[in-house]
C-alpha cells in the first residue's frame, strides 16, 4: 500500500471546529429537548441582501440562455471583479492584476504554502486561526507536536495577550521566513493600529520575511484611524501578501468567494516574482471561483452592494454589543467586540475546554475554547456575534444564570 503523508500524523487530534461539532451533537443526544444556540463557530446566519441576491439570481438565470451561458472562466477571476476589488476596497493601493479571486481565504492560506515549500520557518500570532499552523504542519514545515507546551517544534509562537495589547514584542522574536498575522484578529477581536503594523512591516523588511496578512474581517473596522489593509502601511508592498474574503461581511460562507493580493514588488531572495509563481499555482491547482458567485461579488462591491454590506456588518456588531454587555454584567473580563465580530473572554485559573463544557451542558450555548487557537488561548473563550438576534438575546439570558 501507499505510505501515509507522515506530516498528517503530527496533528494531535481533530480540527477544532469538527471537535466542537462532535461535542455539540453529544450534548443534543443527551438532552434531546434542548434548544442549543451557537455563539461559537463564525458562520453567518442572516439572509443575503436584495441587491446581492439579485446579482446572483440574474447570473444563474442567464446560464439557461445562449447569450448568458458561460463555461470556464479565467482562473484569476473576472477582470471586472478584480478591478472593482482594487478600486472599491483598496482605493487603488493595489492594481487589478495583483488581485486573484478564489473560493475563500481559508483555501488561499492553504494554497499559499505551496509557494514556499517545507523548508521555511514560520511565525504565528498566538492565539491564531488554526489553519496557519495546521497547514504548515501538513506541508512539512514543522517538527513534532509537544503535548506539554502545546506547541510545534519549528514554529515561532508570538504571544498576543491583554498584557501586550494583543501585539507581539517583535524585539524578542527570531527571524522567520513567514509571519502569519490577522487583523481584526480571529479569535481575540484585536485590531492592529497603523503604528503597530508599521513596526511589523519594518521588522519583516529588516529580516527579509514575508507577512501573510489575513484581513477577512476588515469590513468590521469602523474606526477610520485603524487600517483595513496592510497595504496602507509604507513598505508593505515589498514584504506582504494579503488574503481576504466575502464570507463574513456579505454572507458568502457557503457560496465561497475570496481573494488574495500579491504585489508586483514582492520578490524572492533571488529576485524572481512571487506574483508570477502565485499565478502559476492558481492556474494549476485551482479552476476559478464560480461564475455565478463572482457576479454576486460584483453586486457586493458596487455602491448599493457596499451599503447593504455595511448594514449586514452593523447587524452583527449590534449582536456583539449585546454579548459584551452580558459579559460586563457578569463581571467577566473581555476584549474585542469593537471593530471586530468576536469577543474574547477570560476565565482565570480555568481550562478553556472545561469552561466550554460548562456553558454547553448547563446553558446549552456553544462557544469556542481559546486553547484551540494556540497555547496563549488557554483560559479564554471566544464568543461569536454571528447569529439571529433573538437567539443572541436568549443565549445571553442563559449565560447570566451561570456563575464563574
């Protein structure tokens, strides 16, 4: 028989969110009459808005006509969509040919690792979105998992805690080839300032590193002083790739549409183009985002679509305020929830999975254990503002009956 990819054996257990799903199912089986409410997985819940839906339905109906039918499209995406993203979402800080559309940020993060192979060194925020680490493990860019430290050999973990304003002390970090950074951050809800990102860019330039910048939640930034893109920072075009998505601001979690910006200025040590290789990968292992969904994306980034997007984002941020108020009333230390859809709650002296289990089994509310995002997440719980308003209100009323 064919040998297994040995890197898969390094993964210590199931991916975080399937494990949450397994535990939720077990709780439901033990309590068949209970209504379980999720404030856990960041899956959108509200219907698509009218203008964006219209863009999708017209495109789908057009496929049933000779004039409207389309087969394969360019793997990089519609030129019109790439141009709209560059102009409407980046204010022309990037060009259309630097934008490659895809089936989502998570998928792109996995594919990006093909650019660099298994000999690269990696740094990640701690806590951080699991795919940064797990994808690196599968690629073979790490050593084994140490159960005691809950860390992989070969990965530099950058602690991001309340004590350092959720931004790593770069002076204490070794040089790595890749630096994964997410702002607004999943899971902490922290948003990096321009000054903080400038230090990150300067650090990357000085060390000849590449930043993989995840801006999937940038639409939630309401404060005009906070940067929505790494490319607002001088020098970033020479050291950064940005990944983003229509999933959370528009509701395309199931439709799948995202993009990556890879600047022409970004080169390898030998001076060759990273964008050229990224284009080669995308045209080899990816066949382009759905034509129908791209029409929905075009509707999302015109003036009416952007207004509807803002309304959707506003709805979820109102949910965040409700969750924040609940935690404040309970006297629970918490962060995030402003300019980000996640609230990061601290439970000193308690294990994340223990708190998760109590909330699930006593209040029938699903949250996300912070330790699933990295060792610095131990003792924290992530609450998501994605949910129907009535469910969010009911969940917070249940939470208020618990004591910690």
